């Protein structure tokens, strides 16, 4: 852990626009470049996925972060999408495992930055309770930066945060040009 005398803050990246995970990755990359130790836990995302019959690393960041000193990434999810209205018990179990890993990371003193990617969605879809999310904010040591991403940030979380950025979709090529998710940009 780097000797940092300033306060660690709570950052939230939410909204229906593109760029929440990308923003958190940028913050983690910048911090790692200054020697901070970063852990990113990705809720509802699998390390490997099959697209067009081919299995490969699911999201580009899983591959690129592995070459960055001081930056670790941990996906806690399955390859399939979670059914918001009827989540599979394994999805709940995996999210709870991610929550446990987040608590451990905060309590361990090993990390300067903890990024909890898509945590807001996991709460909205009842994989994790709002109380558990708020507890993570309370557990955060004073010098650790805590970053939470995903649509649906609850008002209670926004109230506790030090910085909240809402990504707003103004125009998106998914609708405008009927473009599908692209390797290197959406995954």
C-alpha cells in the first residue's frame, strides 16, 4: 500500500450513458501509474465468453489490466445474462462472493483503490442488498478510494458519495445505426 496522507473518497459513476466502467478503469490506470495498488471486482461479468462459436476473454480490460503492475481485476459472474426478474441462485451466490471479496479487500489494508464495477446494477437486481452496499462505504478505510459503477445508483448511495457522475445518453449508435456491441469498445 502506498503512503498516501490524503483522504480516500467515494466515487460513483452511474446513468444510462456509455462510459461508466471505462471511467473507473481510467481512474484505476492513473492510480496504478502512481504506484497505488488497485483491485477491480467486476460484478455480473465472466472472464471468458463465447461469441459466434468462439470462446475468448470476455472484456478487453481483463486482458490488458493483467499487464499493468499494481492493478488486479476479478470478474464475479457467469457468461450468461442475469434475469433481472428471476435471477438464478448461482448469480446471487456469485454476487455475494464478490461482496465478500470486496469486504476482505477493504479490511485487508492491501489496496489503495477498490473499484466495484456494476455494483449498482447488482443491487438494483437484488443480487446484493442496498444495506450491504452502504456497509461497504462505512467499512472503507479513510485512505482508500472506493469507486462504484453501474446504472441505478440509489439515492442513499449518492448521498454518501463524495463524487457522483451521471453518464447521460444523448445519442447511441446501437439505436441510431443498429450497430451491435463491438469487440474493443463495448467488450
